[in-house]
C-alpha cells in the first residue's frame, strides 16, 4: 500500500477515516500447509519469507495476543553484528544487511538509524579483552574498531570521564553500522507484507496443545478450535519451554524478565548507542529525544512483563554514575519482556526430533536484531525440511553433541 503526501495530509485532517486496514482479520481455516505460532517479529518474518521465497501461501500465524505485543514490541531495537564466533557473525551480519534494505523490501519506514554502537571498557583488563574481541570481529570480516579514552570523550561528551569516576573509562570499541530502528514498524511491515501474500494473521488465538502421532505433527489445538497442518514453527520467545513441553520436548531454556525504560524527551545529547558491559547498562537516544535505557535481566526465572524495582534501581544507579548530568532527568515509562535464554546464550533454531515441528527460540536479550535473517532461514528450513546453512550450527542437537556457541561473554549485556 502506498500513501501519497496528500493522502497522508487528508488522513491527518479526517482522523484517518476511510483508510484501509493494514491486514485482514480472517477466521481460522481447517487446514494450513504451515502454521507459525507467535506473531512477533520472528513468526511474522518466517511467514513472509515462506510466502515470498517459497511460494507457500496457505499459511497462518497464530498469536495469542496482538501482533508485535511480545518482546518484539518491548525491546530497545539495537541491531549490530559484532559477535565473537564466526557462526554468529555470519548469521547476524546477514540480519544487519537485510535490515539495511528492509524499509524498501517491505515498503514500510522502519526508521533505521545506524548511529554506531560504542562499548565502554572500565578496567585495563576489559580493554585487553576488547582488543582481542575487536581482532576476532575484524577477522570475521565485520567492521569494528578500538577507541581510545580520548576518542570516547569526544564522541560521548555526556560521560563522566573524571579520574575518580566510579566507572572509569579506559577506552572502548565501536561498530559504526550498528544502530536502532522502529520495532513496531518491523512487526507491522512484515505483517502487512505477509498478509498481502495471502498469509492469515490470526490474533487472540492461543495454541494450547498438539496433535502428534508416529513422531509427526498432524495439527494444533487452539482457543479457536483445532487446525490441521504438518508443519509447525514455534516462535513464542519467553513461552517456548512451556509450549514445547506440551509437544513432549524439553528445551534447555530459562525464561527471565528483561526490562527497559525511557526518559522524558530532551534535545539531542547522545549521538551513539553506548553499552557498558561491566555494569550492565546501555543508553541511546531515539529520534523523539527520549533516552532509551536498559541493562541486564532480573536474575531469576520469571514470566512477568514488568521487572523488579531492584532491577530498575540498579540500571538507573549505573546511568547516574556514568552520566551524572542525567541525574535530574525524569523517567517516562518502564516495562519488561520475558526472554528465553539458552545455556550458551545463542539461539536455538531449526528442526526438532518431531517431524514437522520447528523451533525459533533462545533469542534471549538479542533476537530483535536477528528477525530478518531468523525469518529467512527458518522459512528455508521449513520449506526444504533441512537446515539453512546459516542456522545449522544453532540446532537443538548442539546440546547433545556438546557444540555450544558460547556468546554469553561476547554479547556485552544481559547474559
Ligand atoms: P516475541 O516478539 O516475544 O513474539 C512471540 C509471540 O508469541 C508473542 O507475541 C506471544 O504473545 C506469542 N505467544 C506465546 N505463546 C503463545 C501461544 N501459546 N499461542 C500463540 N501465541 C503465543 N534484542 C535485540 O536484538 N536488541 C535489543 O536492543 C533488544 N532489547 C531488548 C529489550 C527488552 C526489554 C527485551 C524484553 C528484549 C530485548 N531484545 C533485544 C530481545 C528481543 O526483543 C527478542 O529476542 C525478540 O523480540 C524475540 O522475537 P520473537 O518474535 O521470537 O518473540
Ligand atoms: O543484543 O545488542 C543487543 C542488546 C542491546 C540491548 C539489549 N540487547
């Protein structure tokens, strides 16, 4: 759907009367060629690429709430590809490349702003680790550079650079192509594009059980009735282990709350996304002027979408210590999402021991940046019933085989 400037103006004047709906509200059919459970970014992107790249259009996305209402609409929208292990780099670099063209692909402005990510080293030891990290990232063919203390001071004037600072800055590293985008737009863009290719997006439809016989998926039970299908993908983030258990699968996943918050809007004061791994605190500024603030997970399993006050306090204490000039800034909103974390903090994507059942989980605190490549590769895997080469290393079987991809340390925050 394309809107001219004039039609936008008319819409603004008339309260958008007469605007068509961005996607249909179909009823659940009796049978689909594939069903994706979870209408977050991963589920929607998978449906879009199944329809677009693999010619499958008899597909449904079943969402228990509303599209994008899970972690996809609750994250801080950071995209980057500076991972440590080659398997991760290949995958996340593909995702970043897809993000770079996503607005055009979906004809939806995702407001990608590649203003660069800076990581702060707060000790000599951390600076040494960063040096090795930057080398590894460069060897993987991804842009990354070491920054001196002086370069950081110049790029982030808000930082407390005094010698007596609680978190002294020794230097850091940067990925210039990293950035943030508009998470709702990513969900809505994929949703609208998938719908236009014939995909049924069914909201307020919870999957409650599975019909599995002879080790094969035959269908699903939902709050809107039964549906037959022989291909099902679970893309339900924080509820992965609960739902997979209903199919008889035990996943090595822990669910925890990750919270974030935004301040009142202020004039532009921060040009980059800045992460301080040693205190689990990160900060960026949105185009609206709000400072987007986040940190580590609440350190206990939980299915709460709020987060603890202790977690909020810890992050805000770190913000004030690192950026004392923000101490009088008012907080506008705080929220949480339920993240699904694997023991090696890497995703679990691909086939399962049950024929026709596929997984997209373990995205933890970092799966927003993965959405386009996660959808593209899972769609391939479902259509061909063999893992796409980019996700082959991230299969569930790696835990039995001891092939962990331990990105826990390299991810920088929250793991
Ligand atoms: P979701 O978007 O959570 O979608 C899953 C959907 O499944 C939900 O809508 C849910 O309602 C639905 N569902 C669950 N159970 C059922 C069922 N039984 N039947 C039907 N539907 C069901 N990642 C980054 O890369 N960068 C960041 O800056 C970043 N910041 C984050 C900040 C916060 C506060 C949080 C919480 C997460 C952050 N993440 C970030 C992680 C990222 O948000 C997730 O990894 C990603 O959104 C996962 O997408 P998804 O589509 O798998 O899950
Ligand atoms: O994965 O880069 C990330 C991230 C930043 C904040 C939360 N996750």
